[in-house]
């Protein structure tokens, strides 16, 4: 076994360093080592105090997530934490990088905490459908009070060292780059000043004050009801913090453990842990090894300054990469630049950006009407209107202008990338970079690999995505790629259900209850029905609504009626239009159970996902889950459509698809892969 920790003496102070790459997760070996070395320090009369530090990039990313759900092996983290807290010698956590989850819980058991300014501290378990199970929910309220603890732990977002200092989680901020030196100095000061063993479990002032206002918990529940809807972990966290305030420490800890075990056993935690690893696996391309050389991306060109082009440009400006943005007319260019500035000004007003950072970003943006100005760009992304002849024309021009070795990318959401690549002399350097709207906000980036795309170009795109804060998912070429293609299956079902006698409200409610922020018809009303299907001549319900002056929210009515405050009400007028459309199409009217509505909306997505896999468009089922979660806010607590299908059981999915096939015909036939997996007792996750 390689040593995952070491103890070094600096006079009477010992430095215990955990060294377990990549992120010093608290797996079995690390837990054992912590017990062993703390006991050694305890027994060594020469040692007066201990600094607990970590090697490498980071302090500790917490419990080893890959151990969850596996048989438990002692000692558990709670035991290790108690051992540290009980020590009779002062232990100081020295934090750099991130102290997350169990990592922060270990630090909370040390008697003092010092961190470099760049360190970030947090309890992100809620994102895994869990709660901090090693005393975090009991100790944090004792340091910062219940109200702030509720926000900190249900929010899950890490805070900076200075914010943690202000909150009372960190005691001292160290010099950047000189953590151990600063920590040694700090410990010497503590010893010289006769500092006590400050055990967080014994701090009572904060929670004694919280005990006087028990209503704060229900207030917190009420004001977050919408955000917590459908998720088990936030409510369990609230209960655990309630216990911290109401019960003696040991009983509170026991309650926390009970709530943790309940969550860990549940499907939501499994789904969210699946999503955590799926997201990281998605950036690995099977035939493009991690050491594939990547091309430099120092300057980016964006063709088109519309909503997409502008949003795409912002991603690069945000990380300090200069952008040349091109339009065909000055007015469009001016409008595009003004929109980018306006978006940054909104961030400025919200305190998310400083005025200097805003100006720095804008100064990296060069606006031009001349494609020739892109000659030195390393990557050029086309974001113009979805027309094949137009895209081919632009790519031919870019090919002539761009330097040798530059990557040419298209943001097309459905056109054939291979056909676009053929307009150039460098199809090996052509790739799809499909951003989701709004492009500066949505985390998904579909990286579309053409038949000829070279491996270094794929590797560059995957790495670049991470650099600009996106989650990349590799897709092959097909109409709609992964996320839009799979989602289309749901849209088509929703449209059909509407014509079979379901109201927009009933369908939206089913989707909302499943965990989505909004149902499809609310969404359409928000976007504007006149914008939808503008390019198609086919008669649709949306077109009938528009013909009746119902454009959506902006005109006071669409699928719903809206009042002055834009609150939606079911609309008789819209229902009449929908019924008339159904009669014109000759669609039989029927009724549906609640369960049936959800099944009808979800199963076709799974079936389309299976076809996407079967055709090799997605590399893995989990990539489809990531694409749906990150591109469409698919509720993460379900793990995504493919994980959900595995949990339901594929034989049951096949059965439902067969029933849909009997009703709707061939388009609903269960995919070959789905049937094969179901018959052989396998799952999408096993592929
Ligand atoms: N356990 C196991 N593996 C982990 C891990 C963890 N807690 N955190 C990260 N890793 C792995 C990743 O899977 C990845 O592995 P591969 O290279 O094989 O893909 C590797 O470490 C590096 O991670 P990232 O690619 O995410 O690297 P990054 O530099 O972008 O981010 C990080 C680093 C901020 C620490 C990020 O990994 C992260 O947020 N990790 C999860 C933190 C977390 O949720 N901790 C809570 C754990 S639950 C807990 O602690 C419960 C409890 O109270 C008992």
C-alpha cells in the first residue's frame, strides 16, 4: 500500500500531510492514516500541536464518492472526525484549493482553521442528493448560526476564504503560496498565547440564540419551497440543522447520521452521484487518449453577432481570450455589441462582476465587418442563420481566410456537419460546437465530430469546453444531435396529448411535478408562439393560436391567458382552438391517468436515446443523461432519462413502448438496442 499521509516534526509542531491524489478524497486508506497519525502525535511527548495539511492541488474534496453504496468499512469518517476533535493537543487545519464536504468536516473538527485567500470551502453534498454526514450539519450552526447554516448547506456553493473568515468558519487567512509557513507561525502564536482547545461541538452561544426563534426553520422552508420541490436532500438538511439547535450535540449527530443513511439508500442520491461521475466521464473520448496533443486557442473568431454569436463570444471574453466578432452590416454589429455590454451590465448590477472586469472583457472584443480580420484566429465559430447554402458559403470563405491549422467550427443545431466540412479544404479541422441558448449561461456544449474531424481537434474542443466552464458531450452527426433530438420526442408527445383532449395545464403540471422548472406550453408562451415554427408552412396548434392573435405572454394569451402580472390562467379560448384543430385532424378524444401522462412524455425520450446509442451518435448512455441535465435542466434527482429507465426496469419500458406503438404506429416501435438489453437482463448503465 502506498503511504497516503506523512508526519513531519518542526520542533514541537508536527505537520501531518495527506497525499492521496487527485483530490485527497477521504477513502479508507486516508481515514486509517488519519487515525494512526493523530494517535502517534497524541502519544509523542515532544509534539505540542499538529497542523493538518494536504499535498497537491487541493485540501480535500471530501468523502470518496465512489465508496457510496458499497459495503461500509470502518473506521467511518465520523469516528475519524471525533478522534481529531477529542485530541488533547491543538490541531490546526491548513487549507488550500478546496475543502469540500467531508474535507471541510474534518477541518471543522480541528481546533482552528487557517486558509490561503484562493481557498474555497463548502458542503456540496446537497448536489449529490446527500447531506454532510460527518457532523457538518451539527458543527456549522455552532459556528455561524442556524439561519446562515441553512443557506450554506442547502445551497451547497463553496465560499472564499475571506467570506469563510467573515462567517466564522475560518480563523486566519494565510499568505498565498506560503500556507505551511503561515500555519506554523499561527500555531506558535496560539501556543504562546495559551489558546484553548477550541472544540466546535462545545460552542453553544449561536445555537442558544437560535433556540429562541424556532420559527426560522418553517420560514426557511416556505421561502425555498419552489427551489426544493421534488428533492429529498434539502428537507433532510433542514431537519438535521433543526436537530443541531434542539438537541444535545451527541443526539444531534445521531439524528444527522440517521438522515444521511436514509438519503444514501434512496434513489435520488444514486441518481445524483451517477450524474456527478457521468459529467466527468463525458469529457473522455474513447478513441482520443488523454495525452492527445491539443491545439492552442489564443484568439477566437465568431461569425454572427446575433443572440447566439454574442453569447458564444462572452464565454471566451469571460476567461480572457480575445474575440473578433464579424457581421455583415454595421447596425447588426452595433446591436450585437450593445447586447453583450448590456448582459455584462446586468452582472455588474447584481454584484457578480466589477466595473474593471467588465471593461477588461469588453476591451478583448474586436468588432468587424471584414472576415479577413479573422486571419490570425486559432478557432473560428460560425453562428449564423440555419441554412446549408449560407453555411457552406461562409465555410468556403473562412477556409480561404483562416491560417493553416486553425479550427473552423459551426454552431449549427441540426444541419449535416459533414456537408459543411466539405465546403472547405480542411474537413479534418472542422467540428461542431453546439451551444445551448442562452449560450453564455447554459452549461452544455455538444461537441459534434464529423467523419473527418481529426483527433487533436476533438481533444482541443473537449478541453476548451472545460476552460470556458462548459460540460462537453461528444455527439456524432445526425439531425438534432443528442439533446434536441431526444427532447423532440417529448415535444411531439406533448403536442399529441394536447390534441387527444388534455389541456396545456394538465401536461405542464405533469412535467412540473416530475421536477422540471416549467412545462412545454408555459415555455412556448414565454418564448412567443409567432417565433415557433416560423419556417414551416405546416398547420399547427401554435399557428392557429397566432392566427387568433394569441402570441403567448407578450400578447396576453397563448396556450394560457395572462393577467397584468403575467400570471397564467387556463384559457377556454385556447382550448376551443385546440379542440377545433383536433377535430380538423380527426383525432379521437380520450382521457388519461396522471401516471399515463408522465409515461407518455418520458418513454419516447428513452427510446430515442436508445436509437442515438444504437447509431453510435452518443458514446455512452450516461452522456445522454448529461446532455439532458445540462442542456434542458432535466431534473438531476432523476439521473437523466437513461438512468431513470434503468431504475424503472427496461422490460417495463419495452412494454410501455409496445403499447404506444400499437396506438401511434412505427415511430414508437421500441428500439432494437432497448429490446436486446431488456431481453438479456442488462441495463443502459452496463454498456
Ligand atoms: N470522491 C471521489 N472522487 C472524486 C471526488 C470525491 N469526493 N472528487 C473528485 N473526484 C475525482 C473526479 O471524479 C475526477 O476523477 P477522474 O480524473 O478519474 O475523472 C478527479 O477526482 C478530479 O476531479 P474533477 O475533474 O472534478 O477536477 P476539478 O479540479 O475540476 O474539481 C473538485 C475538483 C472541485 C474537488 C471537484 O472534483 C468536486 O467538486 N468534487 C466533489 C466534491 C464533493 O461533492 N464532495 C462531497 C463529497 S460527499 C461527502 O463528503 C459526504 C460526507 O459528508 C460523508
